[in-house]
C-alpha cells in the first residue's frame, strides 16, 4: 500500500472535490469482479482479488463482490446474475477470453459500466485496462541470461496469445542482451490458466532438455517449486512467490492492479466516467505509473541470494559500457520507469527468429503493435502457434 500513498491521496481529493461541488453520486457504487481462476491460485486471479480488497477497504463509497473460477464461455450468464440479482453498477471482467462476452453484455446493459482487462474491444459503456509486464520480463531476462550456465532458459506458457508472446519475446531479448547465444525453450499448456499438474510436467520436460532457469505464465507457484526441487533459479509471476522457494526465486513480475482500480473507480464516482464516454478509455499502465514492479517479493527487486553473482558478472553493454549485470538491471529499470519512458525493450533493430526485420533501427513498437504481437524473437525455441511467415 505504501507505494500508492500519493496516488490514493490524489484520487481522494478528486472524488471529494467533486462531492463538494455536488457532482458526485450520493449513493454507494457496487462493483462485481469476475475471475477466470480461483482466488487462491497465487497468480492472476489472486492478484486481482488482492487489489479488489484494497480498493474496497479504502473507498467507503465502494462495495464489491466477486465470482471466481468462471469458464470463459460462461461469462455472460455470470454478468446477468451480477446485474439482475446482485445489483452491481460496474462489471469488471479479468480475462482476455471474457472480451466478447463482456462486449455483448455491455450492449445489452447500456446503463451499466464495464471494465475489461487485457482486451482491445470497447464501447460507450465499456473501457479496457492492462498492467503490462513486458518491461519487467525484459529485466527478468537480463537476470536470467546472467544466471544460466547452459544458455538454455525455460518458459511455461498457458496459452499462445499475443500477451504471452510479447512477454516471452521481451524475456528472450533481455537474456540475449547479456548472453547473446541464450535460448528460451517454450512449452505451451493450452489447457487452463490454472493447471499445476500440466505446469509441473512442462517444467520437468524443460529441465530434462538442459534448461537451468525457469519462467512462466500459469497461475500457480508450481514452476518455482519444481525449479527449487532441482536447485535451479526461477522467476515468480504476478504475485510474490519468494516464500515458495526463498533460495531460488531470483526475481519476478509483480502487479499493482489497485493502482488502476483506484483511478478508475474514483473517476466513476466523481462523474468523469459514465456509461456514455468510455469508448476511448484504455489504461495501458507500466512501471512509470506504478502498476507493475520488479521483484521476488514486494520491495525486493532481486533476491539477495543472487546479488553477489550478478554484481560479479560484468558485461560490455552497448549503452552503459562495462557494467555489472546487477547495475545494468537497475539502470534499465530507472530508464523504463522514467516519466518520459526513456527506454523500451522493443526498440529496433529487432529481428524475428526467421530473420525478418520486425523493428527497424531507432524505431520502437507502438502499443497497438505490442498487443497484437505474433512473431517470435531470435532465441525463442519451440512451437509458436500463429507465427507469421
């Protein structure tokens, strides 16, 4: 919470400034959250629910309810129940696969507000949002590239959607910045976002192929636990996973969904956001907005267990010159968190693994290009459904 003291103060001033002017609603707002996984998954759904609790506890005028473990094809029925039986004013859907169902419901309930995570379809009463990890995955890749002894990094991915492809590519680009020959071996589950058994099998198979560092996108701590059993470093995902393998989780990607929720709900309460003006509202919040954080745990960017190794590993960086990997990580972190966004991991020249120039020199990909990414970067190995020619 302490990271958002200033932000919370600002949105409170915004809300209650409007109250003083008589422009804010006098009654409570009720929001219903829909999760694709169980809130005990320690991953995506868990992180969303932690953020829901924070904003619910902070805003006295906000009441929230949630429904967990909703199959993506059943979201419309759940939305109907939340609106017609629970009486919610705002529906928050938190999975890419909920996108079409959310849009359909938004069209059927034009007086309600909808807030969809990770999608790109909007309507007058439907906004979108994302706290994206491509910057943090790049930093994780830099760390992983320095820690690997075999040059083989493993990645367990739930589904081959552009979001995961973007993150895997960022991880590979970061690794090859310090270890030009590093490879990222990918295994797709294509079963569920929460599949501990599948994640365990995939991680074991990657280790059998010589992988000695693991990262993942699946909503359980299984991969870090498997890595620890083999004495290998890994990277947590969405929530702090340091506690599951304190000697082996090197870093990870941490999310602060509450940063976005604080802003969005405050603006609804203040009357700035209505069911008629959300078609162009799209939050794409990164390090500079405080929506994501590098770390094995909150406030722990790099696990102290790995600090000495990273400090003693020197590289000749094209921008920073002779520098330790430890210092390079923090230099890049500072540049990416800068309000002017001084560095993007997807700044050219970047070629895909087929040799095609995807990002020309001096060009950085736009948000639209990032969220529709299908190509695989150099160093990525394995199946890549939807890969363009």
